[in-house]
């Protein structure tokens, strides 16, 4: 399903259009997973607008990061967590990459663990992207596939990850902070992130996932396999909605 609109829209406009389309799935009384990042923030803002207009009511948000938590609080959205609401009706979030099978790369913003916990507990997970995020295969953008690791002996873990995918031309780098590399970037959970840069296709993603998760020191990785149920893509030629099932 698609529609067309002004080809002169900016990338930020496209993100907003995709986010607003996703919020059409939100109904009063729902528990909503609130995503993290430059696209998801538009969805959070839109939910707040509809609550204030009285078009939505009794919404409970479960934020996927401290950043989203702070945004939602500032906008007056009622929040909770998975301990109190273990089943989430709907999650809305962006993605760093989307392959043709709706597998995702997420977590370049560092929130991959909480995102996967909340979105994996959701009845429906709507992914919102602009068309620049579409790739032929995971890692195809040449940008990072993140892996969250414990700080203890993190360089050892980094080296093991690089060796694990050497046939894919993997370079593994410990993510540094935004201070010119003087400090290591730290997730909301107090962990570090190793970014995998790939020259070739990883092959079978389920096998790659299992190999990563079996490595001691790894907490979680940013490949979201088989979790997304709906993909909304905004591009210069229009907005497209694709469902995994049907």
C-alpha cells in the first residue's frame, strides 16, 4: 500500500511522515512501546498531541531508553515498564537498516537491549524508516552492526567478534564517547558497545545470531530477526506500508 506526496520533502520530513502513519495504529487503552532515535521521537510527540486533543486516552508508554523516558515525561505521557505490563500491545520504533525480509539492524544509538526486550514482548511492532535505511542485506550500508558487551575485558570480546566474522571482512571497533574518543560510550545499562563493520553478507542470520550470543561477555546484538510485523517507509515517491504476514 502506498501514497505519493511532495518530492521536495527533506529527510526529516520523511521521518515525521512515517512516524505519523505508524501512530494511526495506536488505539485508546493500549500499552505502547516507545522507540528511541530521530524517527521514533516524532511518534512519541504525535501520541502526546493526540492525547492532549482527546483523540487518544488511557495510553501507557514503555520507553526503550532514558532519552525517550525523559521526552515522554516532558510531554505528559503516562509511563510504566515490562514488570508491570509484560505484554505490550504495540511498539513503534525506527531502524538503522531493513533488509528485504524485514530483518533489522538497530542500536546505533546504543539502546538495543531495551529495544529488543520491549519490542520482542509486543503483539505488533511497527518499524518506521525513510528509504535510505533499506539495504540488500544486513550490514549492507557499511555502517555498524552493534553488539552490547560487558566492560570486563571488552577488548578480548571485541577481538573474538572480529575473528568470528573474518570471512565477512569484519572490522570490530569499541564505540567511543562523543568527546573525541577520550572515553568509551556507555549504554543505559552500564555496558559498552562493539560495532561490527562488514564488507560482505553474514550469510544465515540465525546462525550468526547464535554465534554472537554464545560468546561470553556479549549481552545482546543489534540484529532484530523476525520481530518486525509492519514496515512503514517514507520516500520521495510516497509512503509504503508492508506487513510481514498477509
